């Protein structure tokens, strides 16, 4: 179940963000704690907890707009290459329970998963 969170407030305009791109259904903004020289978050404006929730409940227009927005921002901001990450739930390291994709790049990125 969706519970309002920091991204809900960003979408509502109650908290500022460093906006990169906006469309009817989608918002992209810079991550507040970047893990690479360029680190952008892309979120649907609708209330979806994670990838599965979005895929199950979003309309075709919302999904098309979201995935095209991710591709557009990634290709425009990081034409030399990038990594797109979607974390899900506790084991996936998801901290904010509003579906989002991370776009990372700006340098050669390291190993995909660090073994502990
Ligand atoms: P995740 O761990 O996949 O849920 O990622 C959540 C991301 O949201 C983290 O990379 C945070 O740095 C980022 N974040 C949290 N609050 C904000 C905020 N107010 N503005 C921009 N990014 C944020």
C-alpha cells in the first residue's frame, strides 16, 4: 500500500527539487546525495510504491511516458553511457517508497554489485 513520502511532497510542490525534466505523467530531478557525477531520479507523478505496483496499476499512457522520459533524460544528459537502476523493497535497498529509476553516469562506473 502506498504511503505519502518525500517524493509525494516534491510532486505536490511542497518541497523543492532540482528539476531536470517534466512531462504530463513524469518528473525527473537530481538526487540530493549523488553517487556519480550525474545522478538523476525519474518518478511517475502517480502514487506507486515500486516497479511491480507501477507495472500492475499504471495506465498505458503513464507507462509509455515514464519509460520514454527515462530514455530521453538518460540519452540527453549522458550520451556517453549510463546505468539505470530500480531498487525494490528492503533487500533491494529501496529507501523511498515511491517508484523511481536512478540514472547514473558521468564517469566509468564500477562493479554492478559489491560483494560483502
Ligand atoms: P532508493 O534507495 O532507491 O529508494 O533511492 C532514494 C534516493 O532518493 C536516494 O538516492 C536519495 O539520495 C534520494 N533522495 C531522498 N530525498 C531526496 C530529495 N529531497 N531530493 C532528491 N533526492 C532525494
